[in-house]
C-alpha cells in the first residue's frame, strides 16, 4: 500500500477516505463526454486548481444510470516536447492526463479502475501514449487551509506508468486562495491575447483593481499586490506508452518515487502522508 489515506474533493475542498477500501465497479460506468461544457463545469467546480485545460478527450465516471461523480480530461500540452521520451514522430498522437478528479462519495480504489478504462479507450482509438504529472508540492491559502496536499502519483504507479524523472524546478505564483497562476495566463494578459479576460479576472477576484490602461504595467502591479512567488521543486513525470515501438523508445523507466523522497511521509516535518486524488 502506498498511502494510508486518499485525498478526495468537493467544491475544491479536500477530505480523506481510507486507501484500499472496497470498491464495487458494478455500481459505476465509464463513458466519453462529447463536449467540454459538462466536463468543464465539473472540473472547475471541484478540482483544487479551479481551471480546465484544452481537452483532446473527456471521460466521465457515472453512477449506474445516475449522476456524474468523476472526470478525466486528456489534454493538449502547452509544449509538444512534454511527450518525450516517446518518439518525436508520435507526439501528435499523444495526450496529457490533464485533470483527474472524483467526488468524495466514490470509494478510494475507483481512480485506478476509472483511469485504466480511459487509457484502454485511447489505445483502441489509436493514440500512441499518454503522459501525466504528479505535483508533490503542498500549497496553502493565506488562511492556512491546505488546497493541495501534494502527491507522488500513486494511481499512476498502480497502473504501471513508467516514471521518467522530474520536470524542471521553477518559480510559482500563488493567489491568496492557494491556487497557482500560470505563466501562460500572465503572458496572455501582457500580450493582450485571447483568454486574457479570464486570466485577469483571477487577479481581480483576488483583490487587484480592474484591468485598465497598459496591460503589461497593470499585470506587473497586480502580481505584486495579490500573488506570492514560491519555489516549486518540479513535478514527477509518468508515461504510458502504447505499442511496442513507443514502449521501446521510452525504456523501462526509473524506480518509483516514495513518499519520503518528497517529504510526504509521516516522519517529514512539513507534510503528512497522503496521495492526492485530484491530479
């Protein structure tokens, strides 16, 4: 067992369920979600980031004949190089597991069952592989509330993903509620590109004045007023290669990261043992 509890979500707030509790797959079904609207609404309402990526494919976990209780989004990566070490010629046929979030009513073993069926569907469709990242860095709101407890990708390890190393460390901008503001969002504001209104609205909601005048000067002032800059150690990267040639290019992968490797074990000073359920 990788952890003693799993972190679950509702309305961006975490609670915990015991790892390894019984899960009855007969009570659930997995189906593609054809359009972004339903998936976006669910993810934005419940995922700790409050954001939704550019989706290639969307899948829902449903109670039999009933409600949507989980969503997986396979997204378009910002940089194609993310799909290395899969072969360059395969990158256009790859996707990133951009969001995984289940409600707190679903048993802890559901994640791997759900994701496995989504991966099988992508493989059958002709995708060359999937890459995913786990974020081990704990984040808090200014009031001390933990909005992301940090995780090592326990679900990915359980599904046999190949760990290929750590992404490059870098700076992160945190809003007062603990959510991160991406460099891409800042760049959109600064350049006046499409999507700048949504990005600027996050800063305004955090206490910045309305966007006015030169966007570059405005965003510099807004960032200074309402964000915190912290050092992120880099996410953990996992790959599912589909097909013999892709698997050969990826190789066997590295040994899996353990909780104590990233300060999440019981003996660590800053973290408690957990495996975050929303990815």
